């Protein structure tokens, strides 16, 4: 029986992003909805020659995108709907930030703080060494950089020089994030929403948030945007599940109309 992963390990370790494999295989969680069943599916389907590697990587993916033994079916449905696209990569990156606290910390406190001219790799190693308690900074730095590059968050114009990529997300990704962060109907202050660490880790430019909120209102995910005294706030329309269903159903209808 495998030992449970300690909270300290979750905070100080990240390896093998497996972004491409996750995008390819996560839709199968709809047929294999438990962590154990999905892990067994992955062991049978991952391309790695070694059974030990397949089992290890299957465990990473299955546990990264599950909770209490159940796979994240919202994520599986969304990737099944949008395929390997910028929308799916943005959403997968968001879910990785939720699942891996260390990755979120690196993105929000290091990547988002890089100046326009970029920094050298040594700056990332220095950042990590202060947080890892003796773990290998090089291994974790490599995993983080691979994740950022695969998800369109980092450019490397020349070897060893890193520049962050700040871009507004596709509307569909924004709506997904709203549904996941706010699963219940709520009134939310814009400054508190945009000031969250995970929003900074996503590298969404703050000036783009207002336009995205207006698009979300037009799409029916926000019922009202209001400015009262010093408070700029928005009211979500229905539960997160209802909003996710609306997002995926409209996307399927759009595909049928093309």
C-alpha cells in the first residue's frame, strides 16, 4: 500500500508536467471516473516503454486531476469539448496551478515578477533554493519551465533567458475559471477577484479583466456588473455547474452550426 503524500511534499515538489499526455488522455476519465480506474487506463495507454515509467506517470496524472478518489470530470468534459487548443491549455494550466501549490507560487511570485527584458535561469534557481528545503532546484525549475512553455506562459528568446507572456485568455477559459473559483452564486468585488494569487499566476493582464467580465455578462454567466460608491462588483448567474453546462452546451451547438 503506497504511503500518503504529505502536505509538505505537495508544497515543495513538482516533477513531470505531462501536459501533452494530460491533454490527450484526460477525456477518457469520462469512461474511467475513479482515480484507480483512470490510472490503470493510463498504464495501458501511455507511450513510454518501461512499465515502471508508465505506472509512475499514470499516478502523477491521475492524482493531480482528482480529489478523494474521483477524477475531475469538469476538466475531462471541457478538454473533450475543446480538444488540444489554446482554450484547453489555458484551462489545464489553471487546474495545474490549483493542484500544485508550488507551481502556483513559482508562477505568481517569480514568473509574474520578471521584468520585460527577462531574467536568466539563475534567478529561478535562486528563487527555488530559498523555498525547497534541500530538494533539487534544477529538477523543479525544469518542470516549471516546461509547464510554462507548453501552456504559452513563457518565452525563451535565447538559451537561459526567460520572458513571461502576459495575454488575455480566450473567453471560454475565463468562464471556466469563474465557474471553478465560484461554484455557488455570489456577488464578487472586481478588485478582490483580480487580486487573487492564482489570477496573477495565470498571467492575465489586469486591464483585460473588465472586458472579459462584460463578455461574460453577454454570455449569460454574469447577471449584473455594478459600480456602487467605491465598490466595482459583479453578480454570477447561477451555480458553477450550471454555468459550465451552459459553456459546453453552447460550444457544442456552435460546432454543429459550422
